[in-house]
């Protein structure tokens, strides 16, 4: 099973927990669009607290919520998840 590092310093950890990477990218995309957590939650159909938990890497969104959130942010889920893979330095084991 892969060991995921804490996302405090990417220079010290070659891998970042995918949940943390997802949350960081979600926050970045949301703020780039000048959207509050409340606005994103309303557009996606969730509570602000749920968005906050995802952004902090404290909970994992379901596939349905990933699709809803990505739709609200106007990005294809596949594109967003590829960005998460890259941010988390994800590679298949060899």
C-alpha cells in the first residue's frame, strides 16, 4: 500500500495525499473564479461545511459530488482529476 506524505512541504515529500491535493486544487480553482465556499456549495448543491472539509483534505468526496463540484466550477471531472494526480505525484507501482 502506498505511503502518502503530509502536504506541509512538497520539497520534503515526493508524494502528497490525494485528498489533500484534491482539496488544494479545489480551493485554487474556486478562488481563481472569485467564488466563495458558500457560492460553490449553492451551485453544486452541498453545504458550505462539506466544501470546507474537502478543501482541507478532511473528507473524501464521492464520485457524484466530484461531478457536481466540477460542473459548478465549469471543469470536466477528468481534467480536474488529472490535475490532482499530477499534484499528488501519483504513479502506478512498477
